C-alpha cells in the first residue's frame, strides 16, 4: 500500500475536474516521449507532421516527458467542466512574479533543462508577460491542430 501524507494546504489544493488545458499539455508530453504512451502512437503519427508550421518553442521550454511543469501552465479549474478558452485566459493573466518563481523552480529541478531549454527559459525570466503571450499563441495553435480535431475529452492524462 502507498501512503501519501498531505498537509492541510496540500489537501486544499487538490481538485478533481476535467481540464482541457491540462489535456493539451499532457498531449505534448506524449509527443515528447511516444514510447511511453503506446496507446497514443496512432495519434502521434497522425499529428507530428501537422505541427511543422507551429512555433512550439514556448511550450517545449516548459514541458518535459515527466517531472515538474510550472503550475501556471495548467491552473486548477474553477468549474467541473471548464472551456479551453477560459483556462487559456486564466493562464494568460498569470502575474509576472508567479511566472518567474515557477520558472526558477523548474530550472532548479534540473530535470531535462539543458542548454537549449535554458535559452528558452531565459526569455520567461526576462520578459514574463511577453513570454506568456507567445506561450498562449503557441498553445492555442497546438490545441487547434493536435487536440481539438480528435473530438475526444480526457485522453492524455
């Protein structure tokens, strides 16, 4: 048996809700390491070529196949059935101080943060709001091409 100890603060942050933004982020993880997600290989094969014209660098900087992902990238839903556009609006309003704090945490975690990602992360630290704007554009385009056409709900997490 596994026991998970939660503080009252931890427990207060636990949510059970569908999140289209989280599903979009989770699908990107599948693309980064499709071998760990055999169930989704047909989707990976159908999707990869469709992404060539999308600037995925803002997402790539933050999302790795596993490990920490900044919380601002997928804020907890405020309703059991949130809309993707509403979650994107919330993410886009993340305070600069929060972006900086969570990027610093990502960098400190060290998991998969090599020179290429380090360069991308620097832009989040230097210009957090502009970086969030680029991230929102990238996520929106990625969602439109890779996730929305599937017509499925919760399939990647």
